[in-house]
């Protein structure tokens, strides 16, 4: 597959399982994210894993009312 084809092959997920995500899996996802290059290798990111439903409700108001947050067992912010 050519690099230019990758964006057209992506899929948006709208249905999530509410089963908890294992912490090792979340850490693996974050590790993949921090492996991506950053300008001048500054790595100016911080990640917060939110799985508390009350906090997810608060996030919805900050995410342009995206209720998809509510459907996910965990959200990485």
C-alpha cells in the first residue's frame, strides 16, 4: 500500500465495548504515541487516562459536546 492510500483506508469507530481496558494495553498505546516524532524531540505531551464516567461527562462539555466519549470505557486525553 502506498502512503497516499492510507488516509482513505482509515475507519471511524462509533461503537465501543464498555468492558475495562487492561492497563498494560493502555500503556502500550501511550508508548506507541510517544514513539512518534516531535519537533526538535521536545516531547511536550502529557497523557491522562479517564475511565470515570463523571469525568467523561465533564470532558464532553470540553470536546464540543462529542458524546462518543461517553461510549468508550477509557479515554486518553
